[in-house]
C-alpha cells in the first residue's frame, strides 16, 4: 500500500515512487502537516516543529496551560477560520447564529484500494492493471467541536504517476443550514525554506505568460472572478526553490481541476513559514449545505520532484494524457483539420465551403470544420446566438447534404457551437428572456453583444442540449468545437431564493460539467475541442471532457512561442489546439514563413485556419509535405517527453524545444530564429532525453548521445527572419 497509518502516533505517510507526503493527528486531534517532498525514511517528521510561547498567538482551550501550543504557528492540514489561526485558512463557515468559528478535530479515517471519484466533478481516474491496483485512497474525517458538521479530506495516491490528489467533502449532520463562505482544496504548510512562486498570467490573445516571484512576507495571490479560469490567470501554480532550473532543484506543482472562479495564494508568515492554498475563489461563493447534505470541493493534483521544472512538467503531462483526458481520442491519432474561420469568417455558403474542403482534401487535410455563422440569423456576432437551427437558406442545402458532400471528398466534418451564449436579438431570448443571466431591475453588462444563459438551471441546459443533439443527429459530424466568448457577470438565477444567490457561479460550472458529460456519453466517438475566446478556459477541469482546447485566439507563430511555452509547464502538447493561419497575421500583421507557422502549430494538435483556395501552387506543395511530416512524427510529438530548451521571453536569438521518445530512441528538435544578424556567432543547443551511451544520426552524421546532451548541436544558419528548422534525431 502507498498509504501507511501508524496507530500509535496517529501518523499518516503517503508515498509515490519519488515523493512522500505526511501528516498526523496530534494529542488534541488537530491534523498537522508534517512533510511534503522527497521520499525518505519512514520516520515521524513532526520532530521538525518548534514549540514556543508566541506572543499574541492564542492557545486552544483544550491545550490548557500550554502556552507553547498555538494554531497560529503550527503547520496544519486543513486550517479553519476563527480557530486562532490568523493566516489564510482553508475553510470558513457561517452557522445559523451568525458565528464563523470552526474547530476541526480528527475523528476517524478509512483507507481504500483504488482512486476515489467525485460526483459531478472532474477527477483523475485509473483502472486495474494486470491485477494490480495502481492507486489508493485515504479519507480522513474531521469533526467540528460544537456542531454535527464533518469535513472529509480525500487523498488519492498514484505511485507510478508520482502524483497525489486532494479533494474535500463537507457534510452537515446538524438540524440547521450551514453556509460555506470559503473552501480550499489544498493547503500545504512549509516550516522553512526560501521559495519562488511561478504563476501564469495574461490577457485575451496573450495567455499564460510566465511570472516567477520570490515569496516574501505577506500574501501573493492570483485568481479569477470571471466565471471561468480566465485568460488572465491559470489555476496551475509552481512553488520552487530559489535555485531551481529546468533540470535541477526542488519543485512543487499544484493543478486545480476546475473551470470556474479560483484563487491560489502563497503566504510567508511572521515566523518565515510558507502556506500555499488553492481552491474556489470566495468572492462569488456562498453555498448552503442543508441538513444531511454534502458539498464536494473540486480536486487538485499535487506533484513534487527534485529534478527541476522540466521533470515536474513531465509528471503532469503523463498523468493528464493518460488519466484525465478520456475517450477514444486520447490514444487515437487526431485528424489534421482545416477550420474555415480566419479564411471566410461569416461570409460563406455551402458551395464556398465545399470548394475549400475540396482543396483541403487534395492537400492531405482529414477534417473540415465549419465555424461560426451556420445557424439562425447569424451574419455578424450581434444576433442569432441561442437559435441552434441550421440556416439552410445561407448554406443552400441541408446540413446533411453539406456533410455528405464533404465526406464524399474523403474528409470528416466538424461544427462550431457556443451553447452558453445568447443574443438579445434571437428567437430564444424573445421567448425566454428569463433564461439569460441578468439581475432584475438592472441593465445587463454586454460583451460581444451577448448575454449568458443560466446554465445553473437544468431546464435551460436540457433545452440547449436537445437542440445540439438535433443538429448532431441530422448529419455525420465527428468534431465539435465548444466555445464561450465572454466572462460571467450579473450573477443571478431566477430559480434560486435570495439567500442562495451565492451558489450561482459554482452551480453554473456544475451545470457545464453536467452537459458536457451527457454530450461525451451520448457521442463517445465525437472529438470535442474546448474554447473560450481561445485560452480563457484552458484548465485541467475542461480536459476531463475535451481532450484538446484552443490554446489562444492569437495565431501569430511568434506570439504563440510564448503562449505555448507557458502552457507547457502544466499541460501536455496533445491538449493544445494550434493552427497555421494566413499572413500577414490577423492579430499582429506579422509575416512569418509558412514553414515556421507549421513548426509552431505542429507543437500542438495541428491544423490550418485560412482560405486554402487562395494559396499558391508552391504553398500547397509545402502544406502537403508538412502534413506528411506531422503524421510521421505524430506519436513522438503527442506522446514524447517535451523539453523547454530556451525561454522565448528572454532569449533574443533562438527559441528551441524538443520532443524525446520516453525510451530515448529518437527526438525532434524544433528551433525558430527570433532575430538574425549579419556575421553572427555560432549557436549550439544542448539536447535532452537521449541515451548517453547510444549513437544517433542527424542528416546522415553520427553523434554520441552524451555529446549531443553535454556539448550540444551546432544550429543551422538562419537566412531570413523567423526562419525555423525541424531536426530529427534517430538512434542507430
């Protein structure tokens, strides 16, 4: 078992192949956090806790005259508000009498074989493998000292993946309503150490830029109150040693499997202890737990390595590819697609799409995607959203006829939806204005001339789902792009009482998950790609339902270097939607070589988003070659280990990254010349993930693996701005 309980000391030790996590219920029943880090000897690490009389740090009543025992100082597994701990806490409740003080004490625990699951929420999963159970679950139950209120802490230990998951369930056994005002899924207390906090910030068309900040006294937090995980911050955090690099140093990763409001924080307290928290953002959250009801907080995934940031990323990549993404498309090769959006926007009819599809098929494209504009009254983005009926007048045919013609060309067919949005200029809004999320008596906040449907309501979801199914059932459709193009605001649900309006945001996310679960269950062969104006909802929660997410609405190849670099810290390449678009680029006006656009897009799901009818014969020849090359290297790119070789935000000459087979048999080096200068110096790139004792060939030349990794490979000379190279390295 990966979970060991010492009944004498009430010590819990959780181990993976290379990490260890430990906690214990002390003499007063407080659950103390004692260790998270490198796997070591089976020992009680609570010896590291220093007890002393701390001024103005109070003492629990049950500690009697012991003034050295204070929750304001002790490392705790699940600290609560009002208990004498004045740091950021993991739980705040409001009782019927208006008080919020909550004291939790250890009651019992249970150890189970297999990984737990969470009702209505995404979670890492596993299955029996060759008769062995590759995961274990620990459930620790804490009880409030004055009310029949319980907190169940869930821990999933997956040894071979080197991850530990956490989730929380609160259970009300009292006879009155209890309100949750804050609940965090993860709390880790570090007794000492100097740390950096890595966060990933941005904006629309500039998502997930890396920020590394020393943890100093005070609280550093990032989060979202936009109803989505957001373009602005991502629910993935790294805490590392100050000296950590891509290859060395202690690194802790924390990923939140949730697609709504979140907050992550690191606090350095008065005694130089660091507390990290990650969970639902409390600003738009107040949830009523009625008698005999339970509330489940979302899951978080934790990982530790002493081998640097690249190895931390590999841990998350392997876990998410194999044990978070579901369905046939997690292992089946995904098709190279052509999306019509940047090629035609709203200006199309059926014949125009067929001509695009015909040219695409001749190039080797396998999937044609019809984006926005095919439904209702939809020639601009100001009307029609919510009316999911095919505009046959615009297409000049039925959807089935269009799909059949595309399939006759040898292509699969895909379609775009934005199920959560609604325009006021739509038949649905005119029939059901109460279904839109807006506050009575207040003019709503518009974004892209649209409002949002109240997805916390089952009747609203059922209506939209029924209409989506009618479309999907009317034709052969193998791909669906699920988009959302605004943030949530004007939070209000017409079916909830006033005292429960604080539940709307979370219920909205649960409603989204419910609908996506029904969709992937009914259509198990459908490839679903998530999107929210690009990367506005690029999170691990969505990956449970959509194995790929449109990485950013910015399709400029040079901009994408930074966006995909930042995304790679927590998410595998196989999840990043990335396309070759036309030049000059729509967002930046930049002109980049077609080969470079492909080099960047291949480091994702790969496809094209332009009007192929306007391409020259030479460009089409190049595209055919690109598609053949991507298919040849597909397994290496999608399932190999990804290495960040440079940082595009700091490296001014070249940016490089690499895919290496897990067995070290081959690798693909990708490099882009960010700047070129006449008579410039030579540049070398050290490779990763090879076998040091093997011989490899590059363009017919032989190199020892240790030489390529230690001395590096001399890069080709760039002869034009933004030129790129893809270099295959094969074991002899």
